[in-house]
């Protein structure tokens, strides 16, 4: 399928001549040896719809600096016999510009264990999900901004429904644990149709999990601000990717999860 996409691109270019398009997407995987990056990109106007596609990267780009989950922009050059990603830049500003907590782990590091309480009042430990891919976000039920927590929950709902029969679990951890009791979270879960979707809502002492996964949150005149870090944890319990902010799309999260679901377990090792 990937090869077909590239073939399509080259055929199109041969007919139209060399052209350059701006691309905006999220990195799913990086292959420094082949100098390619697999990117789930937004629609490229007048060229191709949104999809996950490998791009060969021009010399001079430091691929070692790219991580799964990074949002990138670049110029896609396509001519009659090649396609090339040039001027690759990590997206700057927005929630991702908030300094990360000092205890934040890096991609490939094991996620420290934590124990929290789910929407049914049950004790939940990270170790309970060994062997499954995890998607973990941070929300709170009183969030007043439709493009932050509601968007994150809508994306989780979409992907959880699509992957309900796969080895993936979704965890939404509140950054307002004093208000978001198990009963409050149970009501929130019902609103999002989370029943039977392997999607749990967690409260309790969330500081350890938040710090390790890069979530920063604070109280400001009765409201709560946070940077909305969403983590993908592989089957071995290691951090695989982090999506910053809330502007990513459901299909980008889905592709990140599917990438790690389909990897042989030995390839999930750092």
C-alpha cells in the first residue's frame, strides 16, 4: 500500500512536472538508515487526501531529532522520478512550548508504575495492562474549552470504537482529581459512550503519571490549565510516542496505535 502511494505520487508528477506542496502532519515512525519518515498528514491541497505515507527526507535534516508523535511541516518536492521532503521543521508554539516537567521520560523509556482509581471505584495499576498498547490522555470534566478536553475525548471515542476488538486500552486521567470523583467520571464516561470500549477514566494522586508523561497542569482563578500531552505506550510498557496539544486528528492517533499493534513484540523494544 505504501509503495502504491509513492508510485501514484511519481506517476502524477511525471504528468504534471516537478512541483512542491506544503505538508503538515504527525510523525508515526522514523527510519534513519533509509532516511524516511512515516507521516500521517493532513490533506495536501490539489494533490492527495489525508493518509499515512513514507517520505524520503533530504540530506541535512537531523532525523535523530524526530520522534513519533512530533508534529512536522515540510515541503514535498515531487518530480518525474523522485519525491523528497525538504525543510522539515517541528511545529513550534502552542501547548508544546510549555516547559516539560523535570521527571518527564523520553521515548523508549519504561513508564513508571502508578496506581489510580477508575470510574467504577476500582484500583487500577499500569501493570494491569501489560501486553497491550495504551493511549493515555489528560482531561477534566469541567473543561470549558470545546477545542481541548472535549476534542481529546471525541478523538478517543472515535478511535476506541474503531479499535474496540484490538489489544489496545485507552486511559483518560483527570487533572482535577479533587472534583472528578469516580462517580463524576462514570457520568462523563457514559456521555462519551465509553462502555465496552476498553476506555477507562482515572482519578486519585495523578501527579506521578502526569509528570512522567509530560503533562503540566495548574489552577488559575478557579479554572485549570494544562498542556494536553497524549502518550502512546507500547506492549512492553515503554513510552512509544507523545502527541502535544489537542489539535491532532483521530486518524493520526489511530495510525500511531496501529503501527505499534502490528509491530512484532521484539520491535517494541527500544
